[in-house]
């Protein structure tokens, strides 16, 4: 017996779940550090990488007074790129949508980049909602983005 028949809405993260954006993050770091004239040591980056950019900056020896500028540079350089869909994701999401599932995205990514990537892919007409970093105050793992998506899609968490 399938206990999940009541599930008709699926929310996905974007980066690393639907698109392969790991290389984009690395390139954005390299460019930001280059502009700030701070050596970017790949071995240190790989050994200490964290989704908390500030621990990454600290591990790579960036002075705290440059962190805000580094954030702005990283966002600019990251946003200049487009990530490709992870293999099989397009077909899977098209199938889910075709089977009646309502799909949405909740991401820490910027609206301009994520929407550009959606429009450039086979997913352009699939998502009922796309919640990006500009739409929320509290970033993941806080549930604000998920809660907003569910409200906009008119679905309950259950």
C-alpha cells in the first residue's frame, strides 16, 4: 500500500540538486580572489570548503575587512555563469509534471541566474513557484523559503 498518495507537490533545491553548479562556485571564488589580489590555494579550498563562505575566506587568509567586497564579487561572478542540468533531471521532472505533480524550487540562488537557467532548459514551463534569495529574510536551513513556496502554491506542509 502506498502511503504517499496524498503527496501532489514537490519542492526542490536548485544548485547541486537540479543543476551542477559546483564548478561555477569555484570559478567565482577564483575570480573574486584574483580581483582582491589574494592568492587562491586550491588545496586549502578543497580541504576546508564550507557552505559558510566566511569560514572559507578565513581558511584562505582573506582579511575580514574584505569579506563584504568578496561576497559582492562572488555573487557577480557566479551570476555571470549558467549551470547545466544534472544528467537525468530534465526527464525525471518532465515525467513528474506529466504525472500531475505540482513542482517548485526553493533556492539560495539569485533570481536573475536561476530564472535564466530555467528558461534555457527543458524545465521552462514546469515550476508553479520559484523562491530565490531575494524573496526571503532567513536563509536555509530556516524553513521560511519552503513555507513561502507552500503558501504561494496553496498547499499545506502535510
